[in-house]
């Protein structure tokens, strides 16, 4: 089994579980989609920016 097939398998399983969750809990699911996902993306952007910017600032003597 190649890496791509493994990734596709886990992606399919995750999609099925997410769909099952959305059918069982429509309000909580929509809350997760429209509030949780944007917050998660913003947190990822902040962390990745800090990971890049802080070492660069330290390297150039700003910190």
C-alpha cells in the first residue's frame, strides 16, 4: 500500500465520521464548521507566523 492510498483511506474514513457527526448533531456540527474552523485557521496562522518571525527577529538582533 502506497502512502497516497493510505492518506486517501484515512481521508475517506474521516469524511464518513464527520458526515455521521453532522447528521446526528446538526447544530453542534454547524457551530464547529462556521466558528471552530475559522478560529483554528487563525490560530495556525498565528503560530506559523511566530515560528518564522521570532527566530528571524532574534537572528537580526531585534529581540
